[in-house]
C-alpha cells in the first residue's frame, strides 16, 4: 500500500460541524442482517494460514482457489481474471482478480472491493526488512469482511446489485516508482469483467481489522466521493460506531493515499472512497508493512463495525446521498 501524502486541511462545502448532533437525533430502522465478526475473523485466519499470499507463490494459487470456490457457493456469478502485470524492475507477476456479482441484472449497483495479496517483504521492520509478513490486516481483513458480507447477501438477497471485487498484486510497489502499486486494480479498471461495467459508487476496504483503528476521511475519497463517504460515516455513527468512523480530520489534514480507489476513480470513473485505518497524525498503523501484521492485531470489534455498517447501507438506503 501505497504512498501517503499529508496536506493541509481542505475546506469542503458540505462539512461537518453539525454532523454528530444531527445524526444522534436520527432514529434509523433498517432490516439489515447481523454481521458475524466471528465468521469474518475465521476468514482472516484462514487466509493467513495459507502463508503470505505473494504473487507467484504457491500460497497465491492455493488461496485463490479457496476464494473462488467460496464465492461460487454464494454469488449469482463469479468472474476470474488471470493476467500478467509488470512490477518494478520489470518483474512479470501473475495476477488473479476475483469478482463476485449479486443481482447481476440490476442497473443500480455498488462496488465493494479489497486487495487479497500480501506485500512480499516487511520493509518497515526495524531489523529484517526482507522478512515475509502475514498481511492479516493489510489484505486479509478487508477480504474477510467481504466474505461475511457475501454470506449475508446469499442468505438475504439485497434489493440492489452488488459486486465484490478482490484485486491482486496491490502491494508489490515501490514508493518512488509511479503507479507501481495497485496493479491488479489498474488492470481491472482498464479491462472490467463486463464490457462497459459501472456502478453508482465504490467502497474500498483496506486495513479494516486492526485493534484501536480509526477511520478518517481520506483526501482522494473527499475529492471524488464525498457525498457517498459522508452517507457511510453518518450510518456508522448512527448505529453506534462513532469511535471508528471519525468526522474530524487527522491532525496533519486529510491524508491522500495512493490506494486501489484512486484508480477506480480515475480510470474506471466510478466515485469511490477508502475505508483505511490511520493514526491521528495521518500515519499508517504501527504494524503496517512489518512482521507484526499478524493475527494478534486483528480485533473483532473493528471487523464488526465495518461489516455491520456495510450491511446497513446496502439494505437501507444505499443511494441516499
């Protein structure tokens, strides 16, 4: 993941002074399924058990087969994109994108997406920067949430169309090489699983399972999908997750993160926002790109807050923004 750039605060016309009070006064009744944090946690644990899901490794193929089989039991249609992408130093890597579609005939659609690969080395470790890491939060947590969401979609069909996109080769990049991250997403944005595919908006999940997580409004998300993101934050705050989804900006101003949503916004032209944990000053979480990114950092409360909010949005008023 991605370069993170901190800029001074940007003024947006619709901002936020009255958000908390107004949202606390709302009485929202939504017939949404109950998200199972236990099931999502088990899905994260299973991914980690394959070993680091590094492109070109046996773990990549084994985990891909498991994910494809899982979604085929739940979704109306599953698409698999197998291709080759070029990483820094002209390294060719196998890329496996997986797309699970629910209500494929529906015109009104929401795209939910997350990367499922693991960074090949823990370059932020203090001592051994070539060490491999589990990628429990950075990769597996977003996929685990979407797997449980898919299970709920299968049990209770949503009224709208939803597509779950798992992208590969997100985390093989180098910060000083332009467009070297998010290679699977760049491929999908230029070659969607359905010709002419579009959605009303997209929601990216990245590092959504960590203990003590806070989700601030990321800069590119504000630029391209502020109304949709604010709607999501409003729902989260209304149903009790104000500790996770924060209206105030991080102390350095909004962080602009080069993540998968950047390419969905600019290449696929689908307004998308990023749910990604950062620290109050805008830095990534301490376990980011270190060998500490393992199951010990995963918190079921964080998984619950993200997953339950998604279900409330999808089964409530997903286009009320």
